[in-house]
C-alpha cells in the first residue's frame, strides 16, 4: 500500500513541478489542423511562415509570466512589399480565429498579437508579438 502512495506522490510532483505541461484547452480548440506542407514559427507554432519567408531564430524569445506567455518571433522575406505581407497575415490570422483590433493588432481568447512590418533595403521584416490581453482600465 505504501508503494501505491509513493507512485501517486511521484506523479503529482512531476505534474506540479512544471516538467510536464498540458496546453490550455481553448488554445488547442482554436488551432485548426496544420497543413503538412506549411512551415510555422518555432515559438509560435500555429502562426504560418509566409511562402519564402525565413524565420530569424536568434531574434525570437518566449517569456512565461503569471498573466500569460509573451512570445516574439521575427520573419524576413526578400523582394516583396509590406502591404503583401500585411494582407497575407491579416487573412491567415483571421482564419486562425484572431479578430482585428486595429491596423496591426489582433485578439483571440485572452491574448493579443501585434505585427510590426518594416521594409528594409533587401526585403521585409515582420515582428510578431504575442502577449496577454491588457486588462481594461478601471475608472
């Protein structure tokens, strides 16, 4: 009987230590099946890379905090316009359940995604920032 409680205790310690984590159910349901040919950002696994876009991995980060996760990923695409990039991601994000808040900000569940699109001499850089939805200001 003692070994049964030891095993239960062991699994509880693993679960609550953060070694094993389970995705939030609403996040799983919001993600449609991914196309086998589509490439996604490593830190944002449900955000597709635009065709011919390369992820700039050394500019990405993930930060967990009590209010939620903050993630930033950067993509670079040569020989295109910032408007083409914005149109692609406006459609892609809305198809993934994101709602447009303003020109380059989207919300889904309790998160927001902002896009910073910058035309550079050799192409377009896109910075994606996922963060918890800001709480409304109280009066």
